[in-house]
C-alpha cells in the first residue's frame, strides 16, 4: 500500500514540475513582470495653453528583448491610442534611429530597439486651459515584444502636468531622449545625396558625399521606412574618396510606385557615436552610377521641358525683371539716355545699347562665376546671394545714394548743370551705359520675377556649369532686350520726347525712387545687424557724411575757374566720403530676430483682427508642427528680397487669409535668408530652388508640400490651403 502511494505522490510531483515549467519560461511575460515596461514621461515641465507640449513613451526592455521600428520587418511597430481631454491634438510618434535585430544564429529578423528607448510625441493643448490647473494625459500602448519568442504587449499609461502661463522649461530628461538612441538628423548643409535605379534593376544605389562614416569601423546601414528595400538582405557599402555608396536590394513584395528612397541612414561617425541621417530623395531612373549624380540633390520639382524649357523661362523671367520694383529706379537713368540720343547717329545709338547690354552680360557672368566658385549647394548661395553680405549691401546703398543726389542736382557726374547727359555721345557716355547695365543687374537681384525661380533653380542645382552659364546669359539678354531693341530701331526712339527743359524736372523726380531704394537697403542692413545698435547708428551717420561729401564736391569741387576752391572742395569731399565709409562699414552681423506680424484693424469700425505670429523655421520646427497635425506655412524670405515684402504685404494684409490662419491653427514659419544660412540654402536646393521668395504649405496626410508660385495673392494662398 505504501509503495503504491509513493508512486502516486512521485507522479504528482513530476506533473507539478512539468506544469510549473512554463511559468518560469515562455509564459513568464503573461505575468505582471513583463519583459518590456511602458510609461509616459514629460519632456516639457508644464503645459502652455494653445501650444505644443512634448512627451515621450518610455520603453524599458529586459535583456535580449526588443520592440519594433515603424518598418518592423517581421513584426509590427509600437502604437498608442490616446484618451485626451477635449480640444487636445496628438501628433505621430517620432522614431529614433533603429538597429538591426538579429536572432541567436545571427540572422536579421527586423528593425527595432533594445534597452531603454524613448519615442517622442508632440501634443497640442487647447487655448482655453486655465493657468494653475492640471491636465492628465492618458493612452493605451500596444507593442510586440520578442526574444526567442514574440508576445503582444499592452499597457495603460498616464501623465499629469501643470498648466503654466508662459513657455515651460524643457525637462532634464529631454537632452538624453534625443541622444540615446539618437533621433535622425537632417544631413549636413554641405551633404550631397543621390539615389539611382536602372530600369528593371533589383537594386538601388545610394551615394552620400561627404562620407559620414569616414574613419569609423562600423558598417553603415540604410533602414527603409516604407519596405521598399528588403530589410533582411545584405547591403554592400563602398567608400571611394569622399563618397559613401551603398547597394540596396529592392523588396520583391513591395507594391508601391518606388519613385522615392525614404528612410534613415544609420552609421557610426569617426568618434564611434551611433547616428542617423534622414534620407528622402527622388530616384534617378538611369543606368548611371549614383555617385555621378552627386552634383545635384534630387528634389520634388524640376524644370519642365529640359534645357530648352529652362532657357525659355530664363528669357521671359529676364524680360519681366524690367517691370519689377528693384529695377525701376534705374529706368529713369536709361530713359534720359534714350531721350538725349534722339537725332543722334544710328551708329552711336546702337553702340549705347550694345554697351548697356555688355554691362548686363558681364555682370551676370561675374555673378554666375562667383556662384560656381562659392558652391551654391554647400554654402547656402543663390540668386541675390551677394546681398547676404552686409558690406555689399552697404556699398550698393552708397552707390544708390550717390546716384540719387546726382539726379537731385547736388553734384554732376561728367555733365554740366545746364546740359543733362551732354556727354552721353562721348567715350565717357559709352562707359556710362556699360555701368548702367551693371547697376541694373545689381539692383535686379533682390527681385525674383515669375519664371525666374524655375530657371535659376535648375541652373544652380541640377545643371552642368556650361548649361548654368548659358541660363545666366539668357536671363541677361532678357533683361537688356528692350533697351537693345530701342537702340537698333531708331524709329522707336523717335517716339520719345525731344530733349528740353522738362528733362531737368524729370531727372530730379526720378531721384525719389532712388531715395526709396536707399531706405529699403538701409532696412536690409538693420535686419543684418539687428542687435548691434552702434552699427545701426554708425550706418545712418555714415550716409549723412556721404551726402555731405556729394554736396562738398558739387558745391566746391566743381567750382570751375577757381582752382584753390576746387581743390579744397574735392579734399573735403574725399575726407567726408572716407569718414562715411569708415563709420558705416558693417563690422558685426547677428542672426536677425524673428518678428511678429500683427495686422491692425482699420479705423472707424470695430472688427476682430487676428495676428500671424511668425516662428523661426528649422527642419525640426516643421517636423514638430506636422507631428502635431497642423497645417504648416513656410515662407523662405529675405529683407533684401523686394518681391518677398510685396507678397507678405498683399497676402497677410487680407482679413480672409488672417481669419483662415487663426481658425485652422496654421503654423507660420519664416526661413529668413537675409544673412547667409547653409541650412536654408540646402533646403532650397532640396526643392530645386536657389532664390527667394519661395513658399510651401504642408498639409496633414500629405507627404509632399504644396509649392506656391513666386508672386502671390490672397486667392492663390487660400485656394492652396483649402484644396
């Protein structure tokens, strides 16, 4: 009997051990101590009403366990379903740079995270929150956790934060969240990226220069965000000189269009730090090596009709430049020249037109040559780039002031007070026509005429230097064609009024547009030295000294018949001019402050007026606003861009536009190119542009932004926002 009972107890003990085995092995995750723990943490210490607040989903993985990235491979990514108070909006998860997940045999099983991982998320608070109160943010997190086996995980998370009146401080945790694992970065401003896939090929070639992994012993890896690239196949990396080239296998199961390569290029830099670049480029459908395409970053836009279409746009844009406000102050000078040519020999008239055209051409060629030397893609250069240098703006301001004073009669350049333009037919007159053409080019660069943005973008971003040089030549011919035609057809010149006393009045009248240009350029200089009050005062005082130099030269330096008086006047003029140049020469440049544009209601009738608060543009600002589900309006602008200022005045002078921005919570970002910015230059190049104005609208649910034309009206902007 005892023997039978002992056998029964022994069998029950063995059964108990067998049944308990799963509790210590595979079934363990079903218990309360799950191998992945989820919680919600604050990256901002409080909530400001109506503003974004950043939180993060914290995932703590036990050893050998992992969760998945947005393109998981074999699993599925982590998600969170929010239960937020009324009026709140939640953005998408911002994914850190992933790692390749491998099993114990070394085979790749997916893309994901191990250890402690933070997934940042931007939430937007409603504007009616009361300061001093508290808000609890809740959500349900779902994930797939894997080691040797995979088990779904789920947890309810919550976070309570105070409502504060001002902008909250960033939490101490925020810096580490964006460092381990790292968040993807925008490529450096001097980076050139190209992706190529031959027709029908099973691979894509990605080329990045300069090589971000140079000096590292770690193999770079590209993580495709849309499963276009097969996640578990090897990638061949080659480093040739300054270029990193990866051969990426295309997934057989991918059913998309395959027109873009999007994802993250992960690598270790020369210091061994794990980092990642955001990659989002168009594929070049070519049999050429991607490394050969590095001169141009593929972008969402291009020139229509190839080189021929670009040249047509260039010529039309050059013609239209004559109608832009930048060139208008020079028109008076040239019109006076044509009036004085009435009755002159045809040969001389033609020579003046040719000299003017030569001045325009040479100036455009010098501008193009400088752009080539300074590498627009890497230095943030583009159309009007020279006006990003305060000393250039100052010099142009001085020249325009001198011209204005000359036309006002303060002094004369190569002509007497009674004979306006009396030497235009002489050798000095031809030089004057040449210089007028050069001046027309200088003052034309702050304006970007319709069709000019497309042509310049192609010339500076996606063309060879020979083709770019041709585009600049055609723009110059477009600008000078009206004057050249008047020179070659004397019958057209005859329609202009005959020389007479009216010319002195007209000349003095045309000085006022030049004074307006001086004021405008002074405003540009103030923007480039925004926080240096001494520099601003120095520039203003310098212009007064330069005006005194012009007066001294005209009053005493041109006192014909009195040598002593003339020498004294000239010496005083030189002294005043030198002092003005010394006082006004810009010596420091600071980042322009971000202004806020507030539209005032008209008098006489009360009405609600909304303000557009411009925030400083950055790639991260765009990403944060888009993650929060907002419409984003980006204005690439500059103080020296007259067309930009006209656009801003016209569009944001409209109550209907302001009302739409207010009601729909449109985030307005200003990319200010007044001073040099490699980051802004690189972003323009990404869209195949090299000039401002350039305006974009990012809409929720759309990957690509809406590109607006160069000249804007309230209707154009509203149509783009509403569609």
